[in-house]
C-alpha cells in the first residue's frame, strides 16, 4: 500500500535548497518515491493552514518511505535542510484501492 510524505517547507536559503534538491533527488528515486505535487499556490477552504511550499511524495509503502528517511545518505543532508528551512514533515499511509 502506498505511503505519502508531505512537506510544508519554507526555505530561507535558495543556494542550500538547490544543493539539497540535487543530492536528495537520486535518493528519492532509489527508494521508489514519485513526486505527486509541488507548489506554492494553495487555497484554504477551511481553517488557516497556508503552507509556504507544499511537496508530496508517493512511496511504494510506508516501509520504503521510512527506509528513505532513515537512510544514512539522507540523514547526512538533513542538517543542511534544517539549517536552511523551516518545515513540517509527516508520513501518512494511503488507502487500499478497490476495483
């Protein structure tokens, strides 16, 4: 069953962001992640959540998503992201599709 990593991120350093993206992109691919959405234009229909930059990745399973997040190669670059951004990151399991 698919799992989704949802990031609400605000970058404070564009150079670090670009470096981080180039490092992380091949890792995401290695763990089977697919970019579902990325953007800054959101419309709040209820509540007051206004993400700065919303990103969603689909992984084949929650286990693959955790394997990516816990991978030593990713853990090496996390401090870079934490220093250059403010973010909320969640992992949510998808639903089983029925025919």
